[in-house]
């Protein structure tokens, strides 16, 4: 809840405003039950317990990379479902990558999150708890959030919208919209709806191919909304928000990494204020995709740059700890690197 909402609930119940402040402070400090709120009377604690629920994420496993400061968490939720988050250190501060759903129904062929379909949506507070826990567990202030973990954020629109409002509230974690990126596989109606909100978040599009036939093979969502429709929605989003759009492109050997793909990509992105992020695909054991070699990846990037497209090759963080979406939940064993802790 926003603090203002808690206050207005308390006032409606005939409780003093400062009590709402106290409760809000307790929740923000990380308590998991009303019983721990020692400056609140027992009768009020019992009353609150009957009305409200304090959502938490229970860490089951923590993997700390030996190569960098990346920390990956496997959490259990109140109903036993499991999700993943990652904390990453960049020059500008700490970024948490959160999940928005348990599983995902988009079924992209390269992704571990969608293999078993969608289990359920996450609530706004379950998203918030992932940010909060990662910061507290490492004693750091989280400055940025990316909605790039398990799940398709625009397939859980209302809860994601509410999460954005909660996490950016200065009375709460206070992580501003400009420090938040939302990644989508291309749920076109959701992009229009997000544009209407006009929040200055960064929209990140998982494009991965410039031709419909290749993209449809990799991403079922493209059979519903074509690349042309997707880019029309991106232009609309840009027109409203004025924000630069980020295009993610996972490089798969022999599939989407040809010079022809680079040329077509540059052609279709012309006129959009954007940035292309190339990522060597992370092989998952359920498919046969291989990473594009370093040299070819560089050539692809150079080609895009020479055609006027702002391009970067994403640095891989936590490569030794399966720090890629959906992999930890499926692979219960350690990959071998980093520090692996079972917390339950
Ligand atoms: N559902 C949203 C956000 C979560 S996925 C989306 O698809 O955009 C976050 C990013 O990881 C997406 O860009 C997705 O395409 C990418 N991704 C998924 N599996 C991957 C893999 N095996 N290797 C590289 N990137 C992957
Ligand atoms: Fe879902 Fe994104 Fe994975 Fe596709 S890439 S299955 S949309 S989480």
C-alpha cells in the first residue's frame, strides 16, 4: 500500500494517523508479522492481522558469482511457488532484476521461463518484496530495477502498473520511473496501454529477429502481432513519452546473426530513437541454440553501428551461476561456479 492509503484506512477505522506511520515504518524495516510491531497495542495488532497481509519472499537458495558481485535468489512464495531475482552491480549502482509472473505463457523457444507455461501472476507486493529483500540482504541501496526476470510484464498489466506506483513512491523505496526498465516480448495492446500512462520508464523490446518468419519461429507472440505492428506501437510509445527505446537481441548462431539480419534490423529501426543491446544467447538445456561467436557478434555490432544504429554488446554478469531468467527454478543443481547456499 501507499502510505497515504494506509493513513486513510486508519483514519476510517478511527485510528490515529501516527499509528499508520508506525506500521508503515515497521513494514518498511522488513518485519514479517504484526506481532513484531512492539510499539503497537496487542488489540490493534490483532485487528490489523485480521485485515491485512504482509507479503514476503522466502529465500530458498542464494548464488553469489565468483566472477563479479552478481547475486541470484530463488524465492518461495506463500503458496509454495518459486521465482527468481538477480542483484547486479553496475558502475551507476545496484540493479535488481525481478520476476513478474510464476512461469510465462509466451513460450519463446530460447527461454527457460516459459517451458512449463504460466502458473500465476505475481501480486504488486510480491514484486516489491523482491526489490526490498535483495537490497536488505546485501546492505545496499537499490537504484535501478529491470522487469526482465520470469514472466511477461504486460501479461500482468494491472499488477505491474500498481507495482510501478508503489516502488516509485518517495515515502516507500522511492525508485523513480526513470530508473526502471520494463521488458516485453511484444504484447502490442499492452504497449499502447503503457504509453497512455505516460510514465517515464524505459521500454525494452525483446526483438531478437528483424524478419517475421525467423521471429515467429522463435517467439509465438509474433504470430499474433507482427514486427510491423510491434514497431508501430513502439513509435507511438516514443511519441507520447519521448523516451528512447531499447531493443534486446539475443544472438543465436546461424539463426539471427547474419549480415542480412543486421541490414534488415537497421532498416526497420530507422527513425526510432533507440538503442540495440546484443546479448549472446544463453544456452538452456531444453534447446539446441548456440551462442554466436565473439568475432561474428562484433561484426554484427559494427554493421549496425555503420548503418547508424546505436548498438552495445551487453556485458554478461553472473555467467557462472545460471543468472539468466528461469534457469535456476528449473535446474536445482549448481552449475559449478560461484558460492551456492541452500537457505532452507
Ligand atoms: N518477458 C519479457 C521479460 C522477461 S525475459 C521479455 O521477454 O522481454 C528478459 C529478457 O531475457 C528478454 O529479452 C528475453 O528475450 C531474454 N532471454 C530469455 N531467455 C534467454 C536466453 N536463453 N538467452 C538470452 N536471453 C534470453
Ligand atoms: Fe516469457 Fe520473456 Fe521468456 Fe518469452 S522471453 S517465454 S516472454 S519470459
